[in-house]
C-alpha cells in the first residue's frame, strides 16, 4: 500500500519537525520554503526550552510538559539519522528570588512541580552558594532551580532536521506544486495571510532581538532573570534574549534594544563582562491571538492544515506538535487541545 504524499509549506521548527515525524511514519513528504530552512524566527540564537510555572495547570502547560519530556528522544533520533547535533541538553535553569514573598511562592511551587511533573523533574529552592559560577545575583540569597528546562541552538536544530530529512531523501525546495494534504507552517506572514482569508485577525508577528557572547559554559544551567533568558550553548556561546516588539518597521533591524539586552545580561551575570559579543539577531515570531500554538484543519479549505504560532515556545512545543499533526493528517486522529484550534484565536 502506497503511503500518502504530503506537502509541508514552511521550513521553520514546526514545518521541519512535522516533516521529520511524517517521514518516520512512512509518508512521502515535500518541504517548500522560498527562503530556505530556518530563515525566519527559527534561525535565532536563544533556544530556551523552559516550562511554565507548575501552578494553575491547564491544557497548554500539560501539552508543553509532554513535549519537553519527549525532547531528548526526539533530538537523539534526529542526530542519529542525519549526523548533526541540535545542541540539545537538559541542563536546567536558575532564577533569582528577590524577597520573602517570592521565596514563599517559589517554595509553594515546589509542591506543584512534585505533583504535576510526573516525578521526572524538580523545581526547588537552593541557597545562592549552591548555584555555581554561573549563578545570577539574588537579593534574597536564594535561587529557584528546575531540572526540566533544556537548551538547544535554534540554527543547529534546523540544520540537524534538514540533515535527517535529507538522509531520507527529503530536501527543502524553494517551490513545487502542492501534492496531497498541505500543512501550512509559514510563520507570522502565514498568520497575516490566514487573517486576511478569514476576515478577522487570528494573530500576527512580534519582533524579537537577541545576542550571543563568546563564553564557554557548556554544562552550566541557563538563567532567567527579569524576563531575560541567558542560555549557555554547546558551541561555546551564551545567548541572551529577547525583546518583544509589537510595532516595528524593519523586521530584521538590530538597534539599541539589542544593546540593552547585552547590558542587562552583564548586570545579571558579571562573569560575562569581558566576553566579546559575537552575534546579534533580529526577526519576527508568529503569535496567535490565543497565545498557544495554532493547530488543525484550515477552516473552509479541505485537505489543508495549519501549524503555526509557536511564538517564544515553538522549539519546546515542536516534538509534540509534530506527532499531533502527524496523527491528524495520516490517521485522522484529532488530539488537539481546544485552546490550540484555529477557532480559539478568532
């Protein structure tokens, strides 16, 4: 029995991950992206695979937890297939605690993580002295440490998926006729197009800027302080980001907001003070109105499906998104959470 042929439009993290899982399941896949793999927001620097706080549990947090727990196997299989490493490692995360109220809240969340994270990761409170050389400043003398947070290098992850797909005979092409069901994973411009076709805004783009220091701390935990991610990577860099800019004229323009990120990172981690900045990046991330990934059939277009809206959590969500979309397109099995459907953003 011939397996179905499927077209994936978009070679960012969602499109490449979906194509990979479809290929693993025996489908014939073509991936189309006129700009090339990882050319949009998936070509950034940060790569923080960080969980939501373990409280006020909901379907989005549960979905993300499943995906984060799937990630190690997912990226191990990608590396084995294509020979390229995404830079994945579950190195954990440290967060400073500023005052007694924050300390009490952090300790309450320890119990939440114990109940919700299936015994596979912990969220606890530690003295700052136990944080190691990469620990951030903390006014309370304590840090939150979680062992669920992981890192990967976005560019390396896209390259690893491209290599794994190529090993299976699947290449990313600039254009080709659509054959079979079509999965649209086309980023923020895809959300704009969908909004136009639906006659209502279902999402759009939020610009982000980030930077990378040359600083080798490959096994150190990442740091999250005042909304800033500081992520040590396996390639000897430390990425910092990102901004969230709703209004922008130049989607790829780097400006003073990027320099402010660099200054904030040094203030949080003085060990970075003398490290040279070796890269800066700016791009636009797709954000659905629901703030969750947008998955499922394209309303009114039989045979067309949407996988978009990863925003800041796309890399962490990608393993489960890929499997859920493969279940839907190949088997007709719909396990998409209600809050992730297109209707949730209308």
